[in-house]
């Protein structure tokens, strides 16, 4: 049976609820720091609300957009070329926290690697559908399907890895393998990819001191509670302090300059402390 054209109300409602809860928690976790740094408790939540409104507007527009227009080769390859150019362009811009990940226009910035995720999904969806329609080469044909499918993906993964951004590059690779698996990729090829990726991951972690330090800090944060393990220890204190029911919304103590990056990377710890 053909799918209905009406939006999924449960999915739409869940999305709105998550956006609302996220905005509330961003304000709760950032108000004190925003007042200290910018003189206004609404500095971070104001920025969050702007992007929230833009995101919801884009979502509503896409709900009414004919996705079949994205199947055009001109759209697919133009997207890939733009992403590759942007990923190369970041290396000629100033570093941000010792990495080449951001492109900034005044106060506004974005990471091309985030757009790369969408480009990879579009490309693989189009390419694998095209291969299925031709019925000449299956998804497990290494030369005619897997090679052309993974070629652009590996180029993007390599550029993101060079920024360096191991997490995002690995995420893009996993998304690509998941799409291939859904398209019918045999388990043996997944096993080959896993066996090839494990030694590479091991080397990329062990041979890079700061990555290895992060792993050790994650496994043994109490070994250096005032150094590399400080943030994780403070987050555990926040989660433990919240208990089952939390200390109450806006009542977190760890966000009061004990927990670094409380409103970004570690906002989950503040949520647990306040809401349980």
C-alpha cells in the first residue's frame, strides 16, 4: 500500500518535545556562565532559540519538499564536490582549539563535516538505488558497486580525519556501512571492513598522545582527578548528586563553575543532576 502523505504526528510531537526540553536545559545549564561572561543570563539560550526556529522552519519546508528531486545526478555530484571543497578549505583557515574544523562568517560558523554526513547519505542512497534498478551489478560486486560506492566516502573520511576529527570520520564510515548493509551487503564484507578498521583505530589512538590520554581518563578518571580526569569526575558527581528524582530544575550545583562545558558537551550531567 502507498504511504500516506500526512506527517507522523507522534514523530512530529516527539521532535517538538525534545527541542523544548533541550532549550530549557541549555538555559538552565548556561545561565550562570552567560551572566558571568556576557553580563546576560540569556546569551546562550538566545542563540539556541535562533537556531531552533531556523531548524524548525527548515523541517517544515522539507516536510513539503519532494525528496525525489534529490535523486538527480547533478544534485548528488554537486553536493559531493561542494563538500570536498569545503573540507579542503578549512585547512587554509585559522585553527579553532588546535583543529581545522570550522568555517566562520563573523559570529556564525559551521563544520563542513556535519554537512558531509548528509552528502554521504544522499550519494549512497542514489547510487545503490541506481545499481538496483539496472539489475546488472549487485551490491556485493566489489569492482562495479562497492568500489564506486566507497570511493568518495573514503575521500571524505580521510579529509575529516586530517582535521583531525577521528570521531566524526568514524561516524561517517559507520553510517556508510550501515546503508550498504541495509542495501544487502553480505556479512563477510562487514567483517572485512571491521578487521581493517580495528588496527587503524588502534594506531590512530595509541600513537596520538591526547587521544590515548582521553581513553585512559575515561577508563580511570580517579587516577588524575585534578587533571585529565577532572571533567569526568565532576560529571559523575553531578549524576550521583541528582539521585533518582534530581535536585530540581535550575538547582544544579555542579554547573556553578565546577563542571567545565556544562552547557555543551556535558549537559547530560546537568540534566541528570536536576531531573534525576
